[in-house]
C-alpha cells in the first residue's frame, strides 16, 4: 500500500471518532507490514482507553514487526492515563513511523525524538487532518477552538424584518449542521436566542453517541420551560457577557471544540475579543432587503479595521453556498 493511501486511511479513522475523545485528540493510525500490506487500523478510544496506535497494533499483532506505523499525530511520549504510545510501537518492533502533525502539547511531545533515539525511522509528512483542527488549536493556545456558524440570505440578512428566521438555510444545510454538532464539545448561544427561538441545541438525526454541552451566555434568567433546560443534554448558564470568561469556564470543563451559534450581539462580542477561530457561513439564495444582520458591534468602525479572512473552502450544500474561512492573522 502506498504511503499516501495509508495516510488517507488514518485520516478517515480519525474522522470516525471525531467528537468522542475530548479532551484527547481524535487520532487515526494504520499499520503496514514489512512488505507494505495493510495489517492494522485504529482510532483513539474515549478518555482513559487505548490510543490509536495501540488499537492498530493490537489488530496487526506480530505482523507489525519490521513494518510502518502511519499516524495523524506524533506518537505521545509521556505517561498519562495510558502508557506512552512510543513504548507500544517500540515493543511491537516497527521500523518506521510516519506522522502527519507534530504534537504541540509540551507534556506529550517528543515522541519522534524518542523513536529516533531507539533506531526507528520517524518521518514527518505534513498533512491537514480536519478532525484535529480544534485539538491542535487547544494544545497551542490553551483555549477552546471557536467556530462561528451562521446562516444568512444572499443580501446578508439572518432573519426577516419581523424577526422570523425559519428556515433561511436549506434542509441539506441544517442536516449538515446537525452532523457538525455531533462532533463538537459545546454549543454557545446567548440568552436572547433562547428567549426568541427556544432552540434545543442538540444533534438530531445523526446517531450521535453523545450530545454537546449547551452553553447559554448572559446575566438574564432563562424561561422556566425553555427547551435547553430539558434532559436531552447538559446545559450550562454562564452569567457573563465576556467571551474570555466563557472560554475560561469551558477550559475548566475540558471543552476543546466550540460551535458559536448565538445571535449577532454575541457573535459581535466574540469577534471584538478576537475569539473567533473559524467562520462557517451558509448563504441561501434568497433576498430579504431588510432585517437583522448576522454580526453586530464587532468593534469595526472603518474599513481598515475590518477583520481579514482567508477562505479555506467554498462548496455547495444543497442550494446554499457553504463558506469556511479563518482569520488571516492566524495564518
């Protein structure tokens, strides 16, 4: 099997457990025998259980000796709730390890050096692994990764003049967002959104193995019968308007990946604080001509202060245009 093909399988394994491993990274691993045959595939299990390399090595058994391990993240070199993956790789007798991303976590980094010191060929093959995006950001910055997701019309309206917003985006876009919700740790909205829309903030129709933490930001009280107070998922009411205070609380709860779904005021507060790490927009082919916009009070008073974005991807989602972009300052 070609190395690129093996890495693609490792990335797919990573994606298969995205949303089940936090606060650990969703790593994928593939083991090739000495003659290049696929003999093992694995992905990180929930916290406290085996890492991807260990799962793949168990499947490979003795066929791993003299072979190659292909992993989406540099193997860990520290004792945590499980032994170091470098130790498992050395015990299995692999002769080569190829990893897509260096581990930025100072507690776990250094696995490649450990392997090289033991005579194993450790090679860095830079590869974008989408399921690792949030964890890598968390490891580098110490704060959760925030994706601001919104839907708007082609003329930039998030609702009609009378406040109605169902449904701006298509059925296909809404289904995709539910899939996204099933992979993240927390959904954040403001008290205004809860009062106006009474959202459930759950992943539905996806077979999700867990529901994200529902986070409501704001000092006001929530309606007694709000759907976010049901027993479908845990809800946290953070009584502040400060984005950093919200993220600090989420760090204490082990949250790595955040989906910001609030209205324009909350989105503006996060933008003003520089705490939006990705923008995910679903633009519907509709015109309203009036009504609220998706973003308000973002701290921009002149065009030179505009937040520059780099567009990563543009594609169709049903009839809608889906745009993924990240701040230019992060590149």
